[in-house]
C-alpha cells in the first residue's frame, strides 16, 4: 500500500451524540476541526452522531482516519470505537476495550490496583433498591464521612454528590443511579487536586501536571467550564519534586494498565503525606478552549494544531498505516 500523504488524509471528525456531554462534545469537535485546518488538513467532514445520516456518512465516506471528539456515553465507552472497527476506519485515542474499562470507574480501579496505583476505598451499589439502613452503617464504618457518591460510568462531574451527612446517602445514590448506572461510593481524599495528561501508544510520556484550584468543594461542572486562568496552575506548584514525578509515573502506569492509546488524562488528589491517589482516567480528554490537556500541552510547547496532528499520527501508527 502506498504511503498516505497525511495532510491529504480524508478525516471524519466525529462529535455530538446523545449523552449529557453532547454540547461539550460539539464544542470539542468544532475546536478540533479549526485546529486541524490550521495544521494544514483540508479534507474534513464534521459528522454529528445522533443525526439521521451519521452512520451512512461514516460507511460511505471512504475515510482514511476518524478523529473522535465525543465525551460520555457512546463516545468514551467503546460504542463509537466498535462501529469504526467494523467499518475498518482507523481512529484517534483508545480502542473498544480500553474505552469501556475507562468508562467504568469500578472496573478501572481493579486495574489501578494491579498496577500499583493507589486509589480510594469504595463500595458499589447496582441500584437504589439495593441500598438499605444496613448499607448506611456499612458505608460509615468502612469509608467514614465526608464521602463522594458518583455514577460509575458517567463523566464531567454529572451526578456527583459530596455527602457530609448519612441522611444524604439515599438521595445521592438515587441521583447516581438515575440513568440505570451503578453508584460508586468512595472515601473523600483530602489534598491537592491535580490532573496529569499522558500522550502516546506504546511509548508514553506525561505532560506538565495541572493543579486545579477551584475554591469549590470539588471540581464541579460550573468550575470545569469557567476560564482556565481562574483555576489551572501549570505546572503544579504545591507538590514536592518527589510527588510530582510520582504522579506522572502513576498516570503513565494507569494509561498502560488500562490499555489506552493516543492520549489519556488521569485525575488525582495528592494527600498531605505526598502520595498521589488516582480518581479516574479519561480516555478522550476535553478539547475545548478551556480544556485541561491542551492547556498542559501549550505549557510543554505543543500548540493545539500540532497536538491535533499528533493525535492523527498516533491513530495511523496504531493501525500500521504508513504516512509522510
């Protein structure tokens, strides 16, 4: 097969969807389209998942590669990846299995533990019906207050409750299970909130760590989409050199243990004793103007158009496509 002239690659830029994060996905998609055009790509079709013709466009478009800018359900859980596998279209970021694992925080924790990456203690409830008074006693005894209740498979801080009183637990679990999800109840880890982006397929490296200074109880939806300069400190300033290096190492370990490709972004709390504790890994980090990974990449010297080109290259590398 002839080498692909990468700038002439026909790209399906996939965005939208049906999840709570649809609008965020569309913002990421438009930002990535603009960046790719600035990088020199000119054959880009913006495909909004959820519209009647999206599957037909994908199957009949003769695309060289797909750039996925979908967050949440159907985008980060292996669904769109499975469709692209069936259509034999190379695509950015992680594959079906890694995406599905990252999307289920409960399953991801098993792999973190196997890789030696510390994570919070927690319990899982399949539904609010499985929660009773005995559950309250068990939770308080094992995890103590305060604690967090979150959907096991949703992202971007949807459905999260910080519980400071046992009477809040049932409503918090009900909210987390609202869309048929499992509820993950975790101990509250106090410390410095950071996020660590990682780039690569087999050979991976961590970008500068971002310290998140919110002034809120946690990094909620309101804070996430406020201007970056209000909350992002790059590189993180409140960590010792040892903790900084350890967090980057843990993020790379998590990326490999979960089977991620292209990029990932792992969120941590660094405790007062300096130990980073992982909370979750995002297999398709946000790509809006206020997103964390592009902010970190700029600090590292990678401008957004070059970053998006890098993701295209990593996607082609993953599928063994030669390009120039």
